[in-house]
C-alpha cells in the first residue's frame, strides 16, 4: 500500500469515528427527552383512573354478562360446545388455522 491508500483509509476511519460519536450524542439526547416524559404510575385503592378503550370491530367476541362466571381470582375459562367451521389461510410462508366454535 502506498501512502495515498493509507491516508484514504485513515480519513475513512476518522469519518466513521465521527459518525459513531454523533449517533451516540443523538441517542443520548433522545433518551434524556424520553426519561423526562416517562414517569412511573402508581395508583392507590379507591383512586379514579381514566382508561382509554377502543371498541371491538367484531362483536362476536363480546360475551354477555349473564353467561360469564368468574373464579375467585377473576379468571374465566371458556369451553367450546361445538366446532362449527374450520378454515386455513395462507400467509406468506405459513398456514394459519382458524376455527369457529359455539
């Protein structure tokens, strides 16, 4: 290698170091912005909390209140009665099975 190649390589390496330094500075700045905005949420018993809820598009997933029985730990187990329909959908490289249950 001659001195021209060595100088070119040295300049390229210096530019890479400068870019890495600028990226680190930008990441640190963005992290400090987020750290100022993010805060730990702590709720006390009896506190009023507003939750933003979006409606479901498919109403077949909504359960009626009369048919839901919750356990002591507020869990719900749903057992299918019968399988009404089966479908297979091809998504790129995989096949997804879906079943309609009653």
